[in-house]
C-alpha cells in the first residue's frame, strides 16, 4: 500500500485550519504571542507548561495538539519530523540579550529552549511519544526532502506513522503546516500534494 | 519510492579539526597517547574568570586556513568545517554531483552573529549553503539541528536517505564553536565542571565545553573504499525519552530503546558488540542514565569510553567527531582510555577503560543523548581486509 497524508493542520494569519477547514480565527490579536495564547485557550489544551515555552514550542504545541487530539488513540511510536528556516531565533535573541545585559548571567529557563528540537521533546512529553525525532533546517519549505525522509521512516520500519511538517516563527511572522502520514488509502504523500496543502 | 534495508551503506574513517590537531592522523595519535585538549582558558569574550575548555587557537586556525587553497570570506566556524571536509573533497569530489547529498550538523552554527544583533550569518541554512557552494555540491544542503545527537544522527539520516534512493553518497560536515551563548547557558544550569570533565568518575561535577569540526563520507558504493579501512552501518535508531526537556530519563528508556532497535536492525546480539563509544558528558544525570540503559541491555561488561575528556563536549559535532575517532581506533584495533575516569562513580557496573586496550575490534556501538530527550544509537561493523 502507498503512504498517504491522512490529516493536516495549518496555522497562519491568525487562523487555524484542520484538514483545510477553518477551526479558529482571531481577528484582534496583533502579535503572535497573543494569537497563539488565544488559540491555546480556544482549544482548551489545558497544559500550563505552555506558558513557559518559547514561541517555536508554543506554535508546535498548538499545531501538534490540533492533529493529535482528534485521534481516538495516539500511536506512541509516531515519529516527529519538523523543519523550519529560523531555528529558534526569538528565544536565541532573548538569551543573547540577557547575557549581554547581565554580565554574562543567563536564565536557565530561557537557555533550555535555545534548541529547535526542544519543540519535538515537548510534544513527545505531552503525548508520551517514545519515537524517532528529527529537526531539519532549510531556506524554504522542502517537500521533496520531507516526503523522502518520511518514506524512509515508514518503509524502513522506523515508525508506522509520522507527524511531519514546517514550523516557522520569527517575531510576528509565522507559518505552521503539520501533517500525519502513514501507509493508507487517501491523498498520496508526495511533493505536489504537500505544496498544495501548505 | 521503495526503501530497502537490504541496501548496505558504508562509511570511511572521516576527518576532523580539533584543538588536538588538524586532521585525522594527528587526532588518532593523540587519543592513542591519552592526550587531552582541555586546558585553562583566559578569554574575556567568553567569561571574565578563567575556565576549562577545549578551544582551537584562532591564530593556528587562521594560519592553517591561509595555507589551504580555499578562497572566500569565512567565519572561524566555517573555516574549521571547510578544513575538516577538505580531504573528502579531494578524494571523492568528482562524485559530488552524482546523487550526492550534503548534511550539515550543528546546534548553534554562527551564533556569535547575534552578539551584534546581526542576522546576516545567524541562519543555519546559510552556513550550509556556503559549505556546499565552496566544496562544490549543488544539491540543496540539509541541516540537522537536533541538540547533542545531531552529529551521530546525521549518519543515520544519511543511511536512510541512501536506502530510500534519494542519494547514492552523502557528505556530512559537523561544526559548533565555543561561544559565550552556550557557555553562559550551561553555567546557568550549574553544569560546567571546575576541573576538566571526568566522565563516569565519582568526583565528576559536570561538563567541559569544546569546539571542533568533523566530516564523513557515506556511500552505498563499497568499491570506493576498496583500499581503505571502512565500516558498514548495520543499524540505527533515535528514540526520544518523552520525559524532560533538559534532563534524561532516570531509567535510560530512550537510549535503551534506541540501542535495542539498532541491534534488531543489525540482526546481532548485544554480546557481539566489541566496544561502546558512549556519550559520557560527566554530568551526574547523564552518566547515571547511560549506566542504567547499558545494564538493561546487558552491555555493562563491554569496554566503554567517553571522548569528552579529550575534546570536551563539542555539541553538534560531538557525535560525528566521536564516530570518526571511534572508527579510527577500531581500524587500528585499539580501544582508547576514557580520560578522567579513576573511581567508579555511577551506581551500576560499567567497564569504563582506565587505559588503552589493544584488541581486535569489529563491531562498534556509538551512542549520544541530548536536550529535548533525544538519544541516538548507531552500530558499525568493520569491512575490508578484516572481513570474515
């Protein structure tokens, strides 16, 4: 059987979509952090640790939860493959400013988020996923690479399902596109389909 | 696209640029002689008080780079990475445009760019493109930024992308430099040792940071390695602990599962592993977690060492650098001493090497663990002259 895209979520322009259908829209928030907090509350994610997270983890947590909460059961071996352009630039700048201003003294609460794969760790913890995790960085969304890597994970028996996608945030510019792929009938996992859905 | 685990994938010994030396041979020689690169540094741009670290002398780097034929304007990190991949380019450069991928492994890349709030060199994809362009790989580079497992995970990603048919060969270049950004962060965790780090030792108090670059060539074409020592990648896995973002699982769950999966794919038993090149950062939690995992795997009697006592913790380079050295030593049937280990300091038994051992080594297990709960295990088997 072929590998298919079984569900997907987009977060952009103050809106959240699940499988192409708009499920949340906030017309007031002018900043990313305000919008993502409203989305977190709207979806009743009830995960207080959310408030401590950096921007990238917050975006990943909302996008990942929208996709995973709709499942009857989450496969604990579902792999996570995320990618973006700006790594975790917002928290990196905050950490850098704090060490520049405070004679080299850093805040451990910030430092811990200065790696992009922490977003994968946060989702793994919340959904108890003991699975393959990788974070890639590209100049732009790279559907061909993501298709091949996801295919390798499924076909080489590293995972039966993969939560994959693009998760980019830099100050108030953000765009998340996450999808679940597995061996199933449905929308074929290929570059063309991913480009249509982002 | 069909992926097949039946496609065997090979690595050669690789190369590295470290404070111990520029190039593979110098590094292997120093490691075999138990020489550490960790020294007391006085560098105001990192810290106002002296600190232990494994740092590359910037004047030596400049000099060595100026002696190379590489043209262009580069940051010190880029120079390290370009020098590390130079021997691979010389040997395999003619294949760089024949389904050859480039994976760049780094946690923070040119993070110093942020000191002046300058984003122009912050981006990791820019770093990767610069490396790709300079060595002549046209394919868009892939950056892997997965904390301290990045370097070893890059080998795993390369193998998978070859087995899925995307590439025939992959060049991996890993690099991270010694920055105030990272040093101050580990200090804020009170995780930096006041003496050179002592993995698995009773008196260990934390990590020592380092900087280095490493490179490796991965291929499905065994013929390319006919005359040089090489290894087959038998199995690999990277399983998250799903426990804590800045501390490992107490039971070593993710590492245990990573090694178990790698063994399963390799179709070998734990008893067939000859040596473990472990992560061994010398923090209390990490070393204890590894002891738990290796005991659960019944690997506690296997010779095990950490190279952190030689190079410090080189972050996104560590896994690749330590593989280059582990395979280099294995090719010469050596198991290095785990520097800094005197009195056993984890609660379960481990066979940490107190001195260099000379013995036949065929199967090498390399592991790493990192922030975000990540773990990676890769198993290598010696091929070539030693093939049975």
